[in-house]
C-alpha cells in the first residue's frame, strides 16, 4: 500500500528505499551489504534475464559456468586489473569449522588453512582466460562466444538495494577473437543489444557511448556504456561492454595458430549487466503511488478484482472473470484474478498500484448487468468503463500503448533534463541544480576530467557515439574540442 | 571422438571421467574441487533446469534469491544441522586485499578482518528461516512456497565431475506451512515431481522411498529420496525432499497466529536436486561410443551431415538440408546442419556419436537422385535409408521412440540387477558381485544398519514407498521385519 510511501519531491532516496521494500522487490539481509531478492522482484529479474538470454543466443552466444572462487595469484597477472578489482573482495582463507572448546559454539579450524587464499569472484576475466588457454589452439576454435549467469561479490562500503550491493546477480560475456576488428565489432554489438533491451523491454531511453580513460574497466582498452537518466536528475550506468585488446591473452598466454600458420595472441571482449538494472527500472518510471512497470517486464500484466456484497454477486463475477482470464491467457497475457476474501477491494487496489501492475480491472454487480467492467491504467491512472465484448483485443493493444507511453514519458523527461553548457560557470550552475545530462566540450585530458569531478562531482558519463562533430573549446581549459561529451552526477 | 574412450567393462570410473571431458560436458578448473561446466554440458543443464522450474511453478512455487554468505553463528542455532553441515565449508574471514611490500604481489589486508566469519552457503535453511521470521506473522502468510536456483559449496575431499564437487549448482525449495499434514504432503509432492522428472525427462527409472534415520538430512524428521541404478551396479541418490518438522521454526523463532488467534510454530520442508543429476544422466544411458542422451534433454536432437566430393554436390545437398531443417524446426525439433569444410564426415560422425545426438542424418549425392537420406539412431546404432517425403513426421515419432527405448533399457537393466536376499550370506555374496539393488529385511535399528554398512559397504538407499508388507526376519539380527528395504553400494 502506498500509505507511508515518501513522496519523490520530499526525499527521492528515501522514496526509492521504501518503494523497493514495500513493493516486495528486495530487502536487506542479515549479512552486511547482501540483499534478499523477494519473489516479486525476482519474477521481474527472471523476465529481464530470459529476454537478454534469448538476445545473446540469437547472436550466436552460448552459456557456460565457471568457478565461484579465483586463486589470489590470478589477480596479479593482468597489471591494470589488479588495482581495479583485487581490493574490496571477500577472501576465503579456511575450509573447515569445528566445535569450539565449550562444546556448543563453532570456530574456524586453524588446521584447515588454505595454502593460497581464494577470492570470491568480483568478475571472472582471470579465471575464464586461464581456462580459455586450454580451449584455444587454432583459428578453428575462434570466435569463442560464451556468457555466464552468476553471482559476484564486491565488498562495497556503502550499499543500496539493487544499485550497489556486496553480492549481486549478473551475466558476464567473455569472447575470444582472431582479429582486433572482430573483437571491437563484438564489443559494439553487445552494447547495442543492451541498448535495444533497455529501450524495447525496460522502456528506458539510454545514450550509448565510449567511456573516458578514467572511467574505463580495469584491463580494457575501450569501454562502451549505456547511460540512463533517473527522475532525480542523476545518471545510472546501466550496462558496459569492453574491448580488452590482447591484455588478458598476454596475461594468461592464450595464443592461436592462424590460417597461415603463424602464432598470435587472441583478442578479447567482456560485457555485463546486473541486478542494478532493477534499480534503473524502478527509478526511471515509478511515481508517488508506487511502482510503474512496463508491460513487457510485468510478472502480472492484468489484475482483476471483484467488487461485491453478496455471495451470489461474487458467483456471477467469478464466472465473468474466468471467461475474461481465459481470453487474456489465450493472447499470452499474464492475468491474475484476486478474489481472496481476506482483503478488501480498496486494499487490493492500493496493493496492485504499489506493485505497478499495468492494467487493473474491477468488476461489480452493475457490470454484470451491463456486460461491462472498469479498466484502469497504472501509467496515467486513467479509468473507464468498457464492454466485455472484444475486451481481450482492446487490452492487448492497451498493453502496447502503455509500454510506448512509459518510454515516451522517459524520453520527454530526458529531453527536458538535458542541457548544454558553453562555459564552466554555466556548467557549475547546471550541476548545482541537479538538472540531468549536460553536454559540454572537453579537452580530452585526464587532468581536466579530474578537476571537474573534484570541483563539481560531475563525471563524464560517456562520449556519445552519435555526438555531432563541431568545433568548440573545453569548458574548463579553453583548449580546442571537436565534440561535446555527456556529463552528469551519477549513481 | 570415441577414439581413446576407455570401455565400461575395463574401467567404469575411468570411462565416466573420460566421457565427461571428451564430450565437452565439464572439466576440472584451476580451483581444487571446482568444475567448469562447458557450453555443451551447460546446455543440457539448462534444459533440465527449465523443465524442473516449470514443474515447480505449475505447483504454485515462486523463485527468490537469498545471500551466498551465512553468518557462522547461524549454524549453531539448529542443533542437528551443525554436525551435518557446518564442518567442511569455505570460510570468508577478510574483505580486502592490498599490494604486498614488494609492490607486485597482493596480500590479505589484516586490518580488514570480519568480526564474524561468513560461511559460503552449503545449503540455505538457516539464512532462509532467519528471513522467514520477518515474512510470516499470520496464517494468511502461509503457505510460503519458495524455490531458489543457486550455487553452493561443500568442501569435499574427494571430488568427481558432476557427482561430487566443491561448488555445484542446484535448486533448493524451502516451504513454510500452517500444519504438519500440509508440510508432509508438500515434501511428498516434491519427491513425486522429482520422480516424474527423472522418469519422463531423463528416462531414468527411480525408486521413491524414505531414508532411514542414519541417512536423513541434518535437521530433518523425515527424508524422502529417489534412487537410481547406474550401469556399474551402484546406486545414485538423485534428489531428496525433507520434512523438517518445526526444527528450523523453533531455531529461528518463526511463529504464526492461527485463524483461532493462537500462536504456533511453522512447519517446514526443503527439497533439492543438483548438477549431480548430470552425472546420473551420463552414467545411466551412455555406452562405449560415448554419450546417449534422451531426446527431451538433448541440446541438438538431430544433426545433418553432408557427404560430397564436388561443390555442385554440396550445393544440391545444402538445398535438401535447408528444406529438411525448416520442416523439423517447424515441429519444434532442434536440428543442426554441420556443413563445415574443416572436418571430414567421418570425424563428424564420431563427434556427434560421442556427444549423444539422438538422430544423425547423412545426405550424399545418391540420396539427392533418390530423394532419400540415411538416418541413424544413437541409442541402437541402427541405420536405414528413408525417403525425404514425410521425414519430419517420421523423425518426430522416432524421437519419442528413442526416449521410450532409453527408458525401457534402463528399466530392464534395473530389473536384471535387482535381487532379493533372505540371509546375510546371500546378501554378502550379492554385494561382492556388485549386482545393484538388494531387497532385504531389516530390523529397523541404527545398530544393524551400521554393522551391515561397515562389513559390506552397502547402505540402505531407502525404505520404498511401495514396499510390500510381508512378514520376514532381518538378514542380520533375525529380528522380525514387515517389509524389505532397498540396499546398495552407492555413489
């Protein structure tokens, strides 16, 4: 129930935290920084996962599974990867517990200390490339297009449900190629798939582009990203795809014999999206009444609620509802008929509104007489009375309309919250007002990027692929620049 | 290629290990006891997972996700669970690494020691019941029917791919009920689902029954099991479902208000199957030429291989094959046309035989003239020439026939390898000859069970649900018994 849900305007961050727990999406667990993904939240994640999995398979990728643990020494093999990943990690040092001397407690068995510590994977490049060494000998073994759905752990100090948790679920693709051009093409293909998924399934507009050197993945030569804008004007990095060059192939000595019989290092990519997408989905569309879900990812697309006083009325409504359910299911629409007698219709209305069910149908005694029902859209909160005849066709197209409308609202919001800054003063004022994306010229140097970040907290989210070429000067240094990059305060 | 595959008769265990790696199912990783599940093996696991997941959802269960880590103290809360599970576990003691004093290596940061160690889940009863405490207040919150697909870790000393690995993938269902009867009904429902799945999807006959007290899950009042027979005469426990009574509810103080307003402890079940099923699938059906897969779980059900000398011939075969592929796909059959020119037809024949593809089609120049092709069944290795007209219908029913035949073969094998023993001498002779299942009378005591186990290595696999009631005497003690239980040497 929306009762007690803080308004976005009052405190956006609190609104988010409350919404995640009240809508039964996730909650904090007894383990610091680790979340429990509740059934309703997990059902949404399953839909996201299945849609992505199909897109990966349709582009020739296969799934596999690699170990949870990585020997500590593996992290030292790729120099830049060490600094980026081998720090805030869960470290396994022992493999046995025993009963304590009090006969009740259990303690770590010091005799069972591992010779080499194992790290719970924060990402799997190292363990996977150490495996690829045995899988790749010749050009015939390439390309290798593998994805893994897995849990990973990064010991974050400040955590928030879905957005930043110590353990999270994700997929990580790790591909191996014979040429540089093919690897770059793959990395771009995957960021395009993420963009398609965000826009067509999540109704989430994103800007695709390249990360600046500062923001690149540890070990990558190039990182591509999709960046989305949340309702509080902050950006959320929603997926990344990395061109890794030959860094991991060299670190793990993965060479292949070319058609011409030469020996060369393999070219690599990796790419991933995580349960963080759940955070993006929630924050991008929801309102002060609760969650707003795009129909394509809603576990329940239509809910039907009976409104009755007598048992006879309920019986008549049950019959109508059953007919309607069958018609909708035949169209592949997921529908729930909630005729529980333990809750009132009012409670149910609030509950399904909070949970973002796209279409709510209410059937009362008068509807039975008139062969009608009341239909309410979650996105606009509009209601109307319609005839049951042909309702399935109407609802099918209404779900499409809602999907499109949610996307359009997000596009409009982003347009209204994207600004250009031509001077550093303009830039600082925009940042101070938390306006969203800022397009500005930048001189391309690390130094300038860092000064701007330190002074304003805004970072370069990406150098958009579709940035127009135009002559300008860097807002900070005044040096020449040939395109605007995308700045924002980010999650 | 079957080349180099040890024969089952020579060394069954070596045959299994070689088959798993040569058929690209899995391999050992650089991390002791942890496996890499390769794409072909993972594709089979995905099919198993999807079929089970649908069966769980069809019976009202939903999925969720709980943390990978469990605080050490949680294991001490349920007394019998401690001994069973809190011993051989991966223990996380630190959460940070740092660069070593040599500036190159990385070392554990001793300043980042956890106050309480975290255990990588060996099973999730404790963390889940500590969560359920907040989810269950009233009878309205029950039943709670939740499943989780996850990785778990048990630090096994002697590991074998799929059968016993330190990390494995599984599903674990954890349900909460208002009454004892309902919980028992649920535990039985789930063992029945496992049995259905084993028989109808894996073509694996299983015997359902109850575990003796010795063999029960740590913390359960009753454990139900499905037991399958492998080709070497050993039994493989393939799935278990536990009636946990109120043990975990009491350990984590999970009470609910009944309809009558009383407060009572909740009743629990848990149930799981794991990647161990892959081991059962491989061992039950495969032969000296390689894997034999039941069509319902085969990632590739039909493979088509062209046999040609000239490019023109290949062109004509490609056309026929494309037509056939389309027809088969329209019937929902997964088909692969392998016209790679990097491998010979002979190599391909051996490869797909090794990988257990149920149906192999070869098309040569003469087939083009005659509008025919050669079809070979993996299960019987029979070949015949058939007409392309109507081939899709024929292949569809052939796949069913293969599924049934594989099951029948396994049933026949089990029947031939199930014996009754009326005396301890008979029993010992049977065990020595590794004959499979032995039905024998037992006096129902722990002591007898343990003596038999110590002297013969045979254990009570289960007390079959369908055991006939008959008067008899225990083979060891001579005390009265009213039904035979199922003994075997087991994996």
